[in-house]
């Protein structure tokens, strides 16, 4: 996420780290590099100009030049200004005082409205809400079927009336259906176009008037950079948006949209899509995003993902087993499954503080290896999982055959498990804090 921007900013900051004391000229020269990095990331020119002006004024007009660690001071100022640029505070979805809360999803074709309608519905379902998805895109072939498919995937109802009924009527009927059936949230998946046009906007305004939505969220593709900001501006002028959902933040995105949308439109980013899977959605936190951009990781989001994947009872039981050295391959399999629930491994590693920009570029993290590991453990008998020391040559051949792997793969897993147990023994001597260091979910 934003890897190129992170790398370029890190190179710009090297100029400051190489000097014990800074002059005003040093600051301005370094800011020129920061400016280039932001422009290359497709950040809006006005945004860059204002940002560089604010950082330079604060750096030159403060005690930075007298500081013993001026580079750290400048990174601190840049971090604070990035947070301010993106909105300072996290913006939550407004919940209607009288149900249902109606969220109208708008945007151009291909931005990901349908998928992100389901993602947001799934998010609120996990918070105890009862969302209803409403299919109002009657123009795009298979749009209604797509919403049904993603609705089924997140186990939520989808309201449809076919593609021969007016989207305005469908939206109105969908909200009434929600009231009758106890759905306290409604997500309306509207139609898009390849570009902003009057016909599209007239229809969206009519839907807005028919259902009085609590939120109007614009879904934009972060990979389109500056175009995403222009689209946001156009939609906001015609519809009065309440927020933005940035999709494809896991792609080769340059960061321009994330850093420009709030400044240009005044509307907050409320969610970001970080992958194709329906659980790959995050609330947008300006401070955490700034931290990621500056290569400082995002440990809070990592902890939240771990807490969502691990239930307290399982974590306590796992900690006891680790402490008493009774951890088995069955427990290892459980840990593996919990880790998979946390999401894409490369994305998780990118949240780790100190992870250098570009470090994962050629890492080629093979998530299929996790599936092979799972297959090997599942091919073992109960006794073999509890006591791997009984697994000899013939057993290894049987396990390899049953899991569709090789004896070498089985040997590798047994060796890794043995090393893991030794590591756990070291952590267990450091008490609960040590266990948490070994396994963040505990």
C-alpha cells in the first residue's frame, strides 16, 4: 500500500539524517524532494503546495534547526501535517436515530460499488446490525446477479425487483421492505456510468429524494489517482456526499487520492478496500494511514485484526498450552487457521513497524504454502498430531501421499514445528508479555 510514495519520502528524509544541524536552506532543499515525491504520487498540485508551505514554515519557524535530532523533528511535523491533510479524526458512519439507516452507494462503473456494498454490510453485521442490500443497478448486465452472489457470500438478504422497474421505485420499496422485516440498515447499490453525466446524476438525485439517505458514499478507485479526486469533486457538487470509500488500495496505487480527497472536497474517507476478498475492508484512520505512508507501520490495525480473529477463550487456552509445553500440531493447525482469518499475509507484514519500503516487493509470499501445511497436518492421525516424534519413514510417506505433498515437505513442517516449540519455550519464560510477543492474538 502506497509503497512507492513511502520509498521516495524515506529517500527524501535521508538528506536530513545525514546532517547534525540543519539550515533553512537544508530544509527547503529537502522539501523540494518531498514535493517531487508527492507530485509523482499524483497528489493534487494545490494540496502539495499547501502541504509543503505548512511543513516548511513549521520546520524553519520552530526549534527544529536547533534540535539535536532535526531529522526526527521534521518527520514528526510531516506526520502531523499528513494527518491534518487527511482529516485528523476518523469519520464514522452516521446511524439514523430511527431505523433503518440508509446508505446510498454511488460512483462510476468499475469502481467496486457492488462488492463494497456487501463489504460494508458485512462489517455492520459483525457489529450486530441487520443490513439489507438493495439492487438498484438495472442497466449493467448481471449487476443484480452479482449483488445476489456477494449477498449470499456474506449471508445477508438482497432485495430485488428485476431490471424492468425504475431504480427509484426499487429504492423506495427496498426501504419499506427493511422497515417491515426489521432490517436496521439498508445499502442501496446504484448504477454507474463510464463518466459523470446529467442522466446519471438526475437518477441519483431522484433516488436521494425518494429515500432521504442517512449517508451518500462515493466509491472511487484509488488506482486512478488524480482522476478519483476529480470524480469526487463532481459527485459532491451534484449530490452532496457524506463520505468516500477508496477501493483497490492494495494495488499499484500512488497515494494521490488518499492524500487529496479530503482537502479538495471537504468530505472524509470513511472506508478503504484493501483486497478483493469480502473481509478486506478497513475503517479509514488518518493517523494510521500517515504512519503507513512514512514507513512506521500500523500496529493498532494489526492488533484489531488479531483481536477479531482470536476469541478470548481460545487465546487463554493456547497460552496455557504454550506455558506448559503441551502445544501440539493440532494447536498449530488452529493457530494457522486464526492467522488466515486475519487476512492477506503480505498486507499484514506491511503493517509491521520498521518494515522497509519495497522489502516485500520480491518476497513472493506464497499463501498456498499455508494450504499445503494444513493438508499435511490433516493427513496425520490424532496420535501423530499430539506426538510428532512417532512419525517415522513409513508414516511420512503415508502423510505425504494423503496430503498430495512430498516427504521433504513433511520433514520441513516437522522441523519448523520443532523450532517453533523451542522459540515458545524461550518466550514462556518471559510470562504473558512474552506470549503476546510470540503471538499478537493473545
